């Protein structure tokens, strides 16, 4: 097994005494000594990797690793020397690598989003709402639905003058996860799996920060700004409504509130984006323009930092960066958290977060 020296900046874990626990098919793997977990908010499955020493678990012998197909995993961490554990990810193993000479096993897998990604469907859902479909899919896979109700029949999202539609007719390779992501985007919802819960809920607005991050809290801090997004950004959504036989357009613009004299509109002219979507109402074109504007400008400022690991921060959380004495001091949405637990280096995490600078937003309905 690999030996890694403990860097001085990480010696705090000698006092926190974090502990790793890996449960496989309901049994604790005593030999598990290293884990890596990647969590993001990019409409995909979170992933994990675990190293297990062979020997401490008599039941997990070479025959077991060479023949077992169904491996349900739960990776937990304790920050109080094993008195209590918090689950960081639950999922299914995708690959198992057995090293007979090195006497270890490497397991890689995904969280329970995987069961939705792999589930094909060709059912008719035209008269169901998005929230009803999310609840149905959760039940099929033993997931608890954490669902905020919606009211629009999904048939209207595909073609307003049709009464019925099958999933297979709008996409020939549709999975249950593809449909949930599509519906979430139409409703301006988030969809993700956490533990054994399927969440389908409105996109979180900028709320109170879950954590204040200062340079003294971290071992590494990188700040990045996309200068082309630092000026005015303009999004136009155009639509032809087949039922009303009319075209509609909505436009949303966002201009950074200048906090210094360094901004130059001549150097950074407005960025313009045009999206074409079928069968929208005038109000819906404006709503969609606002959504796209928010998605685009959110990548203007990005921060990335490393720090001792915890079990609280998660993608979608809001954090507040403070005391850098720059205009990067503001709130950010967490995009991803990469956690590692190693016997020699302890429990660490790397966090990436992003947001726009404060902007003045204007909207206008354009003539068709």
C-alpha cells in the first residue's frame, strides 16, 4: 500500500482524528483505508473511488471480488474519532480492480443517479406534471421523493397543440434521467440524488451563506475572472407559437455594477446570445431569457480553494468569500467538491464555486 508523507498544513487532522467507514452490501469493510469522492451540480452522477486492503475482511476474499456483481456502497466519514459517522455518498460500484500482488482492491462507482441514467423509458406522460413523473421514477428505484409540486402537463413542453406524446418520440435514446433533466430545465428546477433521496425542486436563489471563507481558513486559494463576461451580456429568446400562429421574442440584459474605474466597454463590448425555442408565450420568452442570462453570467467569477475536509459543504450551497481585499469578496454558489481521505494526509477537500458580479438587469418584450 502507498505511503504519503503528511504535509505541515494538514497536521490539523492529527487532532481532528477523522475516520473512514465503507459499507458494502450492508457489511463494514474493515480493510478500507482510502476514499475519493467527487460531487458536482452538473446534472450528472457523483462518483467515488475506494481502496481496500485484502486480509482484514475474511468474507471479502479473492473469490468474492472476482464473482460479485451487485455492490451497493455507502461511504461515511467521522470527525469525532469514530463516535458518529455521516454518509457522504451512497451508490453502486461500476468497476472492481483486484491487485493480487499489491494485495489491495480498487472500487469505483457512481451515486444512485446511476439507476436513473441506465433506465430506458418509452411511456406516455403527456398528462402528467414534471413533479408527478419525478415521484414515479423515485418510487421505481427505491428512492424517497423530495419533490416540489409543479402544475404544467409535460405535453405542453414538447408541442402545445398535441394531446399526447411518448418519451421515445422526442428523443430516440431517452432515459429517465434525461427526461428529469429536461423537465427540470423547463421548470427552472434542480434535480439531483442525495443519499437515497431524489430531489426535484426550484433552483435556489442566492440565500444566506452556509459558510464564510477567508484566506486564513484554506491552504490554497485561486481567483479567476472571465473578462468577456465582465461587461454587458444580452440574451434574446425567439419563439414561434404554432397554436397562436405568432412569433414572440424576449430579451434580458445584465450590466455589471462598476465598483472601480477599470471597466472599459470599448475593450469588452456587449456579448450577445440568441436562443430559439418553440411554442413559448411572451411571458415565457422573458422568463427563459432571464434563466439563460443567469446561467451564462454565473461563470464570470470563479474561486477554487483547498482546506481540511468537512461533511457539510455540498454543490448548490452558498458560501461567502471575505477578507481578500478585492472585488472577489462576495457570495458564490458551490459547483463541485472533491474530497479525499488518506491515512497519511487525512481528510481534505477542494471546492470550486462561481457567481456573477452584482449586475443591473433589464428585460424587454420585442416585436415579432
